[in-house]
């Protein structure tokens, strides 16, 4: 189910009795109003517009955040994405505006037991991936 969001497309999926948010967008208030509970937040790649609201949503719902292991250092601030030109300027401005803080309970998507196939597709970010069920 697609949710109203800012920053990126955000979806809610069911896996058995569990409910997961796919990406978090940049506006936790907008996302939070549409949720009752979630069991986890799955971030598709480490761009701030996909995970900026994850930390606040994690605190509100008490759930882990999952991302591909290759992108964990970028979300934790241990590494920085290298952009150039206009895209670089846009990314730096966006990161300052949204000040995405890293989630406290950040886990590797490879350890999530979900009924879907995770296909690693590095390029957009080192840990970009697709999922299919």
C-alpha cells in the first residue's frame, strides 16, 4: 500500500503477521499519521530522502531499521557519498535541511527473515537493492 509521503515513495507491506515500512521519506509526522504499528523499516538505499524520517519513526514505533550492509556506513555517517555538479549541491543542501540522524537499531537487510528475494543492485548507492516476492 502506497502512503502519502515527502522525499520519496513510501510503502507499507505485510509479511505474514508482520508489517514493514519500505523507505521512510523526510516527514515523519506525515508518515506517522498513516500508521498504527510497524514491525520494521526497510530502507532501499542510503540517500537522505529515503531515510531522514527513519530515526524518529523508529523511536515512535520501537522497531528496527534495515538497510543493505554496504550502505550502513553511509547512514551512520562513517562514509560520505561523493557527488559532483548540481546533484552534489542538491544532496549537500538536502542533508543539511533534513539532518537525518542515524537510527539507533540499524540492522543489515541480509539478516531480515522476510518472504521476499533481495537482489543487490549497487550503482545508485553501494547498497542499493531491489526486492521481489
